[in-house]
């Protein structure tokens, strides 16, 4: 099932993620820098990104970065796509027979900004990062079943192992989501 952008065209972001996953699952190889370069079409800047996989409407993997870890957005997407397919500890690695049934989305994260308190959050608009010392939890915006700031913060705290009574640093960010 091809992923489409708002104009009905397949997104470069998603095409690249799918190509990286298929190269890894089918051939156990990472795409070469030249292959990534051919696929990137405007993805040369540096940015953090998440790649999420769904199968039959259910989450099948989701891995990303909240700060850029690669030299280009294209490399970030390719790396995180393979990780979402094969290294998300919540799921077994994607098998070859699953490839055609995966729905892929790529979220390109805006720069996180500190916020004073939860009143500056909106789970439909902003993702959230919670931090306490070296523990960090992140939750993307506009996720199905996450309708309140309280739910968003609870999930992010749980991901980081931060109890509800511990003080936290709080950040918000926006995403550009590609399907």
C-alpha cells in the first residue's frame, strides 16, 4: 500500500523508510550512502525523526531520535526505519511476509522548546519530552487514544521511569508527519 502526502503523491520520506526496511529485511543489508542519496529528494538537512510502523491498524514498531544523530535527515530516516522494523524491543523483527502489509509514517521533529508547565501543552498539536536527570521520555503528538495532557505526560513519564511525584523538565515540539 503506497503512502501518500497531502497531494496524493508518495512521500520521499516514506519511500526512503520503506526502501531501507526492505533492504534490511530481504537482504540483511543497510542501504549505501549512494542509495540513500538517490532516495532523499530534499532530505539533506539535519533533523530528528521517528519512523512508525503499523500493521492492520496496530503499532508494529516505532523508533526515533529527539536530536539529530546522523549527518542528513535522509540518513536519520533510513537508520530509524531499520530500527523500527528490527530493534523495537516491544516487537519481534518484521518478517519478509509482513512487508507489503506495513503502513509507514515518518515524523520529522521540530526543535524542542522548554515549557513552564502543562498548561502550555496540547497533545493534538505538540509532542512532549519529560526529563529528570539522565532519564528522558518522549511522546509524539496526535496519537490515537491520547486525548489529554495528563495521558500524554503519564505515558512519557512511564517511558522514562519517572514517577508521577518526581519533578521534571518539560519540553514540547511539533512534527511534520508524512504517511
